[in-house]
């Protein structure tokens, strides 16, 4: 084997420029894979984690096809229909709490409304919650700036504003008084007790939490709820459990995967585009490897014949050129991993306000070491694939025919 390695390295060093270009091509593919995957997966994982933390793992609500107006699309002046509620919700909660995979269940009353502060007003989504039950079914308190969720219990006219709702109204501190206008025209003077900052723009720009009893009284819907949220042990089983719960519940049971199906589909498209770009880069680098080995085979026919005359077998010749591809792929993978790591460090050090679907103070990266492992094996695969045909051609050369042609 030592003689195979010696010959392979000699041939690579004989064509230094071409070898260097091939290594750089592979390294570009590897670094592109690492950085682009890190960015895409970082963003996706952050978003999904925020959704899992913020949104119900499973949500039970009235069936939309049975309702003339959804509680999520009510306008001022409209009144919630009787069918836009969950009847016997206490029994539903009791049955769900008895399930071994359920960690917590909580009722909610959801409606639209308007907040007024001075000359400013803001359409918002009102979430009436039970401050005692809510922490068992969600971890909303994690996203509160002052962790004052229980203030909604002691102060029935207290509200928790999304940070972008507060920004729109010009509110920067707690204790401010606002006028809350309900869909039925009823008004209530409320006090800001805390701010909700999830990092997901559409939630922070619309949500307002208040005590469920306060909202029931304001909407003249005493004792009614139109949503039940469920927290489970394994979030990945939400879709399966939602189908199981649906069999015994007359209302719509929706998992978080179904609620955010559109976003998850977009993520799949993003991943496909990313890997297509990386595949194109690695394919181009593979052609570079193919070219250098093929040119070496054509130029070194006489040398190959001499080697075979000295005792090299056809398998030895095959291994020589396969080793060339393996060396180029390995060096390219190592260099690309170093470059990719450096780019990750640079991107992570950049501090800027990113605001769109999510809001962060910089790039969200996935630093999983598996990305480097995948990139390494991809580079080796493409390198070996590119060197396969030239190596086979070299091993099939007949030394007698080569000597005769000289």
C-alpha cells in the first residue's frame, strides 16, 4: 500500500495548480454546505422552538365550518355567536388531564379588540387566560419581561401587552392606563402589568393577555371559553395525539404541526434550495477532480505501463488514481470545514437587528458538529465518484499496446 500512496502523491504534486484548484473547489462546497445549513437550520430550529414554547402543542376549538364567524376574525360591532364556544369544557379538560401523555390543560377565551392610549389605537387579539392553569399548559411566563403573570390574578383589570403592541401605542413602562374596547362595544379601563416578548413578530404585534373572567364579563359571556390548550410530554407526537383526541371530542383538535403547516412547508423548500446550491458547487468541484485525474491518465500512459511492467497490478493502478481523488476530497473537506467554522464565528459576532418573521439581535446559527460530518462525507463521495471512471480507464490500459505505440 505504501507504494500506491507514494505514486499517487507524486502524480498530484506533478500537477500542483490543478490539484490546488480542485481542493479549493471541494472546500468551497464544504464551507457553503456548513454555513448555509447552519443559517437555515438555525433560523428554522429557533422558530420551531419558539412556536413549541409559545403555542399550544394541541389546541381544541369550535369547528370553523360550523361557525358563521371565527373568534379570530371578529370585528367591532359583531357579537360572538353561541356556537363559537366549547360546551362542557370542564368535562373535556378533566378527560384530557387523565391522559398519561398530557402535562397540562388550560381554557382560553379568544377575541378581537382595540386598545386606545391617548390619540393612538391598536387592533389586538385578546387572550383571556386562567393565571393558575395557564403555566401548566404553556410557558408564556418565560417570555414576560417582569415575570408578572400572576398579577392578572390579583389585578383583574391588568393586561400583558406584546412588546410591539406597546411600541405602537408608545408605552414603555408598566402601570399605564389604557382603554380596551371589546367587539360588542363594551369598554374597560385596564392597567399594563407586563410585556410579552416572544421574538415572533406577528405574535408580539397583536397579543394581549388578560384574566379570562375579566374578558368573559366584558364580552357578556360568563363562564364561556372558545379554546382549550393542551401541553404534552413529547411535542413530536402532537399530530398523532390530536387525531386520537379527535375521536372523543366533538370540536376541532389541531396540533401545532397542523397550525404551522405552511411555515413547515416553506422550510422544506428552503432546505431543498440550499442543498441544490451546495450540490451544484460540489458537482463543479467533482468535474475539476475528474479533469485532473483524467488528464493525468492520458499524460502518464507510458508511466502507467512501466509501473505495471514493474509488478503493479491492475488493482494497484486503480487504487493509485482513486487515492488521488480521496486525497483531494479529504484536503478540500478539511480546508472547507476550517473556512466554514471561521465564517460561522464571524456571522455569530455580527450584532444587528433582524426583524421579519422573527426578531433577533444577530444571526441564529445551528452549530451542530454533524454538519461537518455530513459535509466531510459528501465531499469524499463526490471526490471518489469523480475519480472512479479515470481510475478504471487507467487500470484497463494494456502495457504491451502502449510500448508498441512508442
